[in-house]
């Protein structure tokens, strides 16, 4: 069962992402929250629609991408429901799924 965007865990992740003083290291050290958020990702002059499957303060996993991500590529993920745009980097890509690490510094 997915966590709703309004769940306490998801609210904590969103609150932490909006903290301008937050410094993030390895994304795997942060608690992940399952979610289902519609988003767009800008990369290589292209924009693709996707779904954020899980999110933490350090990054997220997205699915239904265009499958053209390259590891190390910088991206901007826009999550309209949360009125949020985050800079990130592709950490892994498999088919139409990818893992992003947020660059919050």
C-alpha cells in the first residue's frame, strides 16, 4: 500500500526538502517514503512525464520515464502537487525507471 502525499512521513520528507539549510550526503541514509506523485523531469533539453514511486530527503525513484537517462546526468524534477522543483543527478537508470539524488546544497 502506497503512502498518501498527505501522510505524516511524506509531510516530513517535503518539509525537510524545503529546508534551505539542509545538507545531504548519501541518499540511502535517509528514510524512504512510498508515494505516487506525478512529475516532470527536464534533461538534455527534453522534458518527460513520470511518477515518483518513493522519495526521501536524499532522492527519489521515478518510473514511466522516456528511458533516455544517463548515469551522472543532471536533471530538474518538477512536482506540481507539492509546488516543488529540485535539482538532481541520475544515480541509476534501468529501462523506464531511474534513481535520482537531490542536489540541495
